[in-house]
C-alpha cells in the first residue's frame, strides 16, 4: 500500500482564470500535494501572473481552444462534463475534486 505522500495525485478544477477564493483553495491543496498534476477546463496564464499558479503546468481541455473561452467560459458550461470525462486520470491514485463538487 502506498503512503499518501507517495500517491500520484490529480487536482481537477473547472477554470483557473483569476485569483479568487476557489483558486486560493486549490493553491492550498497544492501545498499538501506539491507534486500533484493540475487539470483545468480553462486556464488563463496571463491573468495569473504573480499568483501561486504562475509557471505551474496546467493540462487543459478542448474548451480552452474554443473562442473566448478564457474570458467567457459560461456559454460552454453544457460541454464541461464531456470535457472532464476526456481527461485521462487512470494512472492517478488520488483525484482531488474541484471545489464545486
């Protein structure tokens, strides 16, 4: 049995496009699991300069490439369940769910 500190962890988040309350929670989770991989449906690196997310590799979904997804992601809400299902999380021991779950 693996120790929790040795577990492969995935943190899955809806969108990381500003520095607000939910993003602060994810930043704290990353302190507990500093080697965790971060997944987000939409990620805006430019708006996160100077935050704990600056320079952090984030795996994004196909929604990221849709028009204006970084600024106006709400029209894409119906696609978000499909986008999450397309993340390949099979090799992770632990998935930290997004804040809204």
